[in-house]
């Protein structure tokens, strides 16, 4: 899990991972330089804390390098696991599938958020591409074969999925992780949808991810 100043939400996210820890999964936090007490807020709820260069791609690559398991799961700090996540992960581990992702649900109660999530999940099934909000799971051998996350400031999850998709279609887990809808609520759902599609279109056309990250921040 890549973290950077996540003290407000990290505890609730990590609480949902405790059944996985009890079953032998290792929770690694790759910190990009937090200064808000994230470490203290997460105390007792993780197995390893490592320092990494800031940037989700670099942090997740550092976490993968430090992991001891053969199955890697990448989870954002504002995304919470469903209660049956362990069952689904065990099914994935027992299958012959090489990588996969969860369905996603937005945390807000607006009906529009249910519609947005439905389209996100259907798009992912059709394209074989997931976002980091969907908790990507991949076997270490394949992750290393494709070179891990490309060290770019935005669209690193899309780039990884496209590389993984060359080897197999994803295992689409129908259980939903819950991702924080604050970005959608602050910026407005329609404005956020338009922004994300414009960024994806620009990335497909070959626009430098650094420029995309600048547009995203602004």
C-alpha cells in the first residue's frame, strides 16, 4: 500500500485487512515521506513499514520488492476491503489465473455513484484494464516479467494492466472494494468523469504522463 499523509483514513483501511494478516498475508506500507503522523495512526495494523521515493508507482514497486509472498496485492490507502475479500483471494490463489482485480463501489450515498461504479466495472470487464482503486492482484512471476509499475506520475495502473493483459485476461472479482468518493464530491461527479476520460484519451494519444499529472492536479 503506497501512503503519503494518510493519517485521517489509514486506520479504517487497515482494519479491513486484519483478517488477511491473520491468514498469513503480509501488509506492507510504502511511505513516500508522510509528515502527518501516518505511521502512528497505523501502529499495530501492519507488518512492515518501508521508506520509498514519492510517487505511487515507485512506492508500490518498493513494496513489491520487500514482500515475501508469491501473490502481490496493491491497495490504495483510501480503499477498503469487503468482508469476503479473503475468500475471493483464496479462490484466485487456487486458480490458474495470473492477475485480477475487484469490482469497485464509491463510498458516497448518491444514486449517481452507484451508476458510475457500475459503468467503471463494466468498462473494466470489456477492456481488461483496471484502475488502482480496484485493488489489483497479480502473481509475482508475472509482475516481475512485465517490469512492475512503470515509474510515471499518472496512469501507472493503466500501463501495468495493459502489460498484464498481453499475458492473460484479468480475474474479475465481483466483490466490491469501497473507495473514497471525496474527489467526486468536491469536484462534482460529471466534472470528474469528463476529466478522467480526457486524461485517458490524452494518454492513449501519447501525451507525456508528467503533463497529464499536471492537468490532474490543476
